[in-house]
C-alpha cells in the first residue's frame, strides 16, 4: 500500500515513476522510511499519526524559510499520511563519531562536526522560534507542568517499577513537584527541539542537517543542550562535554545575555530531568516493547546519572536517595566495570619460562597447549606462526585445538563474567607451547578476539616470542 502511494506521489512530482523503492531501517518511532531511486532520488515517509506528520511538515517548511539546514519536503499526500523529502544520504552524526564513542578519544574531525552542530542549535532555538505557530506542535504546544509530570511518571512507572526498586510514592512525588517547580520557574519563547541528539543529525557534504524535529515545542533551550551532550550512547568524555558547552554558551550570547554560572546551574537541572525522561523511554521501549537497542543503552544512561549524582541535588533528597540505590543495582554495574577490567592474554614458550603477572594479582590461567597436534613438526610450517593462514588451516582442519578451546572459552567466559559483576580490574590468561610460535599463538589470538567480541572489554594481547603487542579497547 505504502509503495503505491509513494510511487504515485513521485510520479505527480517528477512526471515519471521512480526506478525502484527500497525500504529503510526505522528507529524508535512508528514512521516508515523508503528511498525512491531515480532522478531525483528522494526519501519517502509514511507515518501513522496525521497530527505528528502535520507538525513535521509545518516545521520543515518554516525552518527552510529561515535558511536552516533541514530536509525540504516536495510532495504530500492529501491525507498527510505520506510525503517525499530530500535524500540526505545515510550518514548520521552518531555514526561519524563512532570511533570516539567506542574508544573515548574523539579525533579532530569528530570534534569539528560536534562543534558545528552545537553552533547551529541556538539558530533553531531562537531564529526558528520567530513567527512559529506553536499551536501546530504535537503532542504539546509548549513545555509545561503537565509535560514535565508526564515524563517524570514515565520514568517512575516504566523504569523504576520495571527494575523493582522499592520507593515511597508520596515522598517521590513531593520531589517531582519540586523539580517541576524549578524547571518551570522561567518562561521561554524559544523552540525546544526535545529529542536533539546525534542520531537526529545527518551529515551531508561535511555539513550537519537536523531531522526528526516533529516533537519540538515552545520551551527552555537548556533541555536541548542536556539532550545532546548527555546522550547516553554518545559517551562524550567530560573535557569534550565542557568544551562543547563553552562553544554553545558563546553562540548563545548572540541571542540572550546570561551569566555562565547561572547558565550552568540551570543546565544541571535539565540534565537530571532529561536523564530521567530517557530512562523512562528506555524502560518502555526495552522492557515492555522488548527492543534490544534500548536495553543496551540503559547502562550508559545509568553511568551519566551516577556522575551527575556525585555532586548531589539537595533540593530533592528522597529522589537522590532512590536514584543512588538505582545506580548501585548489580545489573547496571556490568557496563561500569567493563571500563575497569583489563584481560591480559599472552602466548609464550615453555623453554623461556612462564610469564609473570605484572598486575601484582598473581592469579589467572596458564593453559598448556603442548598436547595439541603440533604444526611445528612439519617443515612447511616451521617458519610460520599461529597467525599465518596455513597454520590456522592446519590446526582447524586437524580439530584438536578446536575442542581444546571450546573448554577454554567456557572457563574464561565464566571467570570474566564474575569479574565484571564484582568490579575486578585484571585477569591474566596465558597459553604456552614448546616454541611459543604455533599452538599458543593461535590460542591466545582466538581467546583475545572471542572475549573482546563477547564482552567488549579491554584486551592486552601479547605474543611474547614474536614481540607483538596489540591493545583492543573496550567497546559498547
């Protein structure tokens, strides 16, 4: 049905049919996206909420008239269920900064794109608000007490109760009321994007374009800064976050005069609120709708919350007590401990002695590979190592090492799992064979890659006799 509607829209707009229509992966919403290939190539969107579609169509036209970088809309069905817009490509800012997100070390190009994006934000918030008809906004025209309490109760019912945290509802509601009072103590005439984060920014020809703004409304500009810089899976290090706050604050001065100390104090309140709102969304999408992407994001949001609570909020004593208990739950300690644990995997030759453990723990495993069929007995393999394809093929086709490593994997998996639960920092796993060249090298390489793939932990891989060192950084 959607294919026919979109094909007809394309025909009306261009005078010819598209070459083909390809479905695109969705995100957290119920909208469906399609790429209509042809001249021109466009993106087709079909949504289930006419009110939400109407809000997007209005805002897209409004922002485009202001010269803001958004996808232009070219054709709309009569019922506004489907429309065609610019094809901005496939590159999300979230994907561009993947190396930084995974390693914690954001490069110059990643930082520059983040700065460009944060510089654009005040333009949307202030210039975009000029002459905007906020009554079109969906589901609320403005950030008000009702929307604040909706989000706080979203957190309470979809996350707190789902994680089985005990709390006294009356005391929690008292702090919710105080938080709502604080967030609403000022009136704002600015546009609040609401879901401003790196997944809603596309990069085309090196420039950021803003998408998925249909949930925006009149509201505080602080909220978007909190939403962007405390996005759970973006994992911005503290120094980069502070740098981007400074960049935003300087641009903000073009529109409003505010002391930085006051700005930071207000921002902190919105970071707390946004974090709770996000956890509510993750709880609903993950626990109730069983969408794994959202469950995977929870530990990162919990880590943001843990850092935020380190300075406390004396205005909300009971809320802070509950949140602190939440952050200490065992199921959320796992991700935090991934950043602590380093597993040192080494191959060695028994002729040169068993390696010492430099961590000082003196524990871990030493596996003897000498019972496995040895490629080193054959002339064609003597100059090779367990990293070379002929040796790998010999060992795997022979099969003895595969059986051996199945048992090793099961043993070290259980050990790593317990270390992550308990917050330990070091584990040593060594593989020895006669020359430290074939069987031990293959085994160490296999286990290092297996553990990194399964647990995403930091692996220090050392092939001692080949003087090869490799560091596999922790990843989500």
